[in-house]
């Protein structure tokens, strides 16, 4: 598929397209901050498959200032709108909604925000205290503005996915939040818009992240507990001089790891000035 999507910058423009749709047309949104890559392309294709050829797929491209702290990379976050629009067209989006900051926050940051609750203050939330409040608030606005029935998000940012799903459910938003498995480079590195910050030496080190997770999976496969997996993965990174922010094993909803059954291995490390997040499903205990 390769149809140039409509690029819309204003809420009024988006409203008039949405008003023109028949009420039975299924509507999906793929929220992004741009700098799109194959991971996003997969989300767009999944959205298109889900709503069908007659459905409506909007990709939002908005680098949301309220989810960045003052010391973070908001200013240097890659902005590549024309190639993003091309990618959206190649993978079946109808519309790219790319508002300016004033369009999203006409009176400045919202006075009412979405509180992410206790899960928003652990893992990434402990390292980036206001991050998930900013993410949930903007995703809530994007769901409203796009009148979405389905929202597609990558599992790469696993805590974000869990929180958005919880928000949609707790606040009865009527949006079905669909998680899509992480897309990886051939060497296993999870695709991320921030990978472009990695120089060749850092990239080589970053490729050890999926290897560390694989080492954890092997420990679980031989009967190791969640604690065994965590300490093994931490040692794997320490021996390779990779700074760890956290390595945890949880259940799929980010609660305590089960003794046996499905869990999630979640890691955040620093390679030079770049933080890398990754995660994977992990089976604990002997399979019956
Ligand atoms: O994952 C992202 O790109 C962002 O956090 C999101 C969901 C688009 C909100 O700004």
C-alpha cells in the first residue's frame, strides 16, 4: 500500500475529517513522537489489519513536552516529519495528525492531569518522576481528539503500555489498547527512535542488552527463580561494564513475579549518555 496520507496540523482539521466518516467506520490511532522506524511501521500495519481496508487509521506525531524533564532530550529529540509521513503512507495510514505544541496545549500545560497511580512511580517512574503523568495526559487527549476505538502501542515501552491499558480501563475510555511485540534489529537490539543517538562503539555495547536478557531466559529455563534471573542478568551487564538502572522480573501486569508461570523481564541500562529500555516475556518454573 502506498497512498500519501493527509497531513493535518489542527484540531479543527481533524474534526472535519472525523465528522465526515460514517458512524460504522472503525477508528484506530497509533500515537507516536515521530522519528518513525520499522517498529512503528508494524504498529500501523497492525492497526490497518484490525480496522480493515474501510477503517480509519490516524498516526499522531507529537513530541510531547510534558513527558520530558528539564534535563532530558526534548530539544534534541529527532524530528523527521517528511520521512514519517512517507512511512505512514507506505504502511496504510489515512491521516498523520502532527499538531504544534500550541495546538495541543493552547493555554499551556493542562491544569488537570492523569495521575498514573502507584505503578507510575516505580521503574521508569522512579527515574523519571513526572514522565507517566505527561504520557497518560497526552494519550488521553489524543484518544479524545482522534475519537479512537483502538489504540496501538509497542511492547518496547512495556510499563507505558501497562499504564495506558490501565488508564483506558479504569477511566472507562472505550478505547481498546492493543500491545504489539517489539521489533528488533537483526542483532537483537530493540528498535527505538533514540538508537540514532548511539555511535558505533555504543551501538556494539547496546547489542549486549538482548544478549543479557537471553541469558536471563536461560536461567529461568533451567528452573531459576525470578531472583536468580535478576542477579544473573545484573552480573552479565556488570561484567561488560554496562551501567544498570534496573533489572526486574515481574508478572505481566508489573506486580510481583510468580513462582511459576508467565513473567516479564524488564531492563533499563545506560550506554554512554543513552538510556536503553528493553523487556521480554519469561516463563518461570518448570513447564507442565
Ligand atoms: O511512546 C511514545 O512515543 C510516547 O510516549 C507517546 C505514547 C506517543 C506519548 O507521547
